[in-house]
C-alpha cells in the first residue's frame, strides 16, 4: 500500500483519532494509503512503533444509549516511524514520494512556534514549522505538487498560524519568491478542530487489556467513543470521512466550533487538573466525583466560562455533555497527562476566557484566577512537565515575575497579581483543601 500521509506526532491522540479514521477508510475500501509517522521532538516513541511494525490496538469505551460499549480495533495503517534526529536524510526523502498527499500534525500548543534561530542546513531544525519548511522546500525542488496540511494543535486558526510560521522561515532562509508562491498557492493549510478525549496507554489495567488482545501491545491505546473533526475546506472527494460514517464537518469557518470546544472542554480540563493534582487526585473521573473538585468544575464551567461565550442553550448543553464525558467510567484520563505543557495550554485554553470575563464584568473570575495560582504552585513541584526553560524559570520565579512574563502569556498579567498572589499564598501556606474554599 502506498505511503500517502506524513504525520508529525506519534502520541496517543493522533493514534486514536487520525490514524483510526484512515484505518477505517482503508478497511471500508474507500482509501488506499498508509501513514509515515515523523517524531517531532528528540525523545519519542517511533522506535516502539517500528518494533510493532506500526500495529497497535485501539479501545473505544463509553456509554451509548444508556449501555456500556467497548470497541477494540487493530490499527495497521502506519507503515513505519521516522526519527529525523537519527536519520534526517530519510526524513527529507519523504518529500520525493509522489504518492504523499496529506500532512497531519499534533505537536501540542507549544509545537507551532517560530523560533527564528534555525538554519536550513540544520539536521534537523528544532521547531516543527522549520522542519516542515525544509520538507516543503525539498518537495518544491523535486517539482512535485503540494500537500493538504491538517493541523490538529489546539490553537486558534492553527493552519493559518502554521502557514505564517513557514513563510517566516522562507524569508529567514532566503528561499526565493518562487518557493514562497509554492507554499502559498500549492499547499492547503487547513485549520481544524479535533475533539476526542484520549486516555492513552491503560497502565493500571494493562493485564486486562493484554488478555483481551491475546498478546503484549506496548502501544495499546484507549479513548472515548465520541469524536468530532471540523476541517476548513472540502476534500471529501479525496478523503471520504463522511462517507465512511465519521463525524467530520467540512466548513468555511472552524471558529465557532473551535471556540466552544477549546473554551469549555479543554479550558475545563486545564483550569481543573493542576489544583486537583495538588489536592491528591489522579484522574478526571475522580475530579467529577469529588465533592470539592466537582463543585469547582461546575462553577468554572457554568458561572465563568460559558457566560463569556453568550450562555446560549447550545453552549450550556455542550457544558453538560462535557461533564458527562469527563465522568465516563471507562475513561481513566490522568491529570498529569493533561498537565503536559500547561503554560502554553493555559494561554490558549483559559486565558482568553479570563480576559473576556474581566472586560465584561470589570472583575476577575474567581475559579479561573485560582487555577492560574494553582499552575504557579504546581510548577514549583517536580511533577511539572514542560519545556526545560519554562520549568526552570517558574521553579524559582515569584508570582509577580511569572505574571509579567509576556513571552508565556502573550500579555503582561501583572494586573492579576493581588488576587493570584492571595490564592497562591493560601495554597502554599494553608494547603490546597483550604484554598479551594476561597472560591467555593
């Protein structure tokens, strides 16, 4: 089978979402293509992918029509994994494959960034957009057509932002007007919205899953049944997801779908998990069941986040559905998994709500401001997992220094200092349990 898809990222989400979809297309006879996975950072899992010949088992679990449902699928859509840090030449060779048509990425919110420090002959350049620029330049020189590029990172206008970063590297590396026109006119940078709670490797229950599979699978993956992929553009003729029965929306504007989902579901996650971890909980399900954290979540969603969106019936129902999805008894979504790169996630998912609430109400939202204080307290612990420079700075920074760090928040948050500091001091001095009571 031809290699038609280049995928940046090998984590559980892409394997439970994009790879699951393409595997379904193949099995229904609607598509004929394999995925080549590119490891976007130096440390990753493509070696394990290659050990298993790209195969793994996907479990989707949840409540459907009031009854528990579990679906197991053997996914074999991945042909191989590539580590550009070990074999950069093989990475660039991907550009010479005339069958390659689609590029998919999920490099987290921190992944789509213009550093401006890399060179074209770096092997590889550090950032994902720089790696992509080098690949597209190789494609251009080979005289082959461009790609459909589907960005799955949870930032606003992800496709547009990625394209802007690529064009900056075109200028930085002085690659010429012809190549710039190739990037602009022959590649389709599609902004997308993705929605599926992926809970990854079920380490607590791995013996049970191994028994169901009948053999060891180091990449076994779990996720909820619900899924939604909203994509700007319409490539249904080439990628017949809807015909295959997947909940995919082709649209001219992903904005309203994305804003609702990122603010409510992802914002709900990010504003809840760090304080909940400090409180001693481990999973999202535990949070929903816990009297204190559950109350905090509901107040955050229905009194702070959803009102800034307009409080429409659609928004409120989406919020109720989110709480129900968080409570899925089959989904063990670990708080520390969600906590990865929390600074960039907070900036993308939570901070816009804080700023809009402040503008609308002339005061700060209590729960969301508390969640920022919890973030600063969390980064004082060894549980934080972010870029080394971010962790090093926040480990020792005062509240005032952290809030003034424009590079992190895309704004100077010093105006929040008094309230954030009050919550932060309560967390550190009185403990998280007593600190919660300040907002409840």
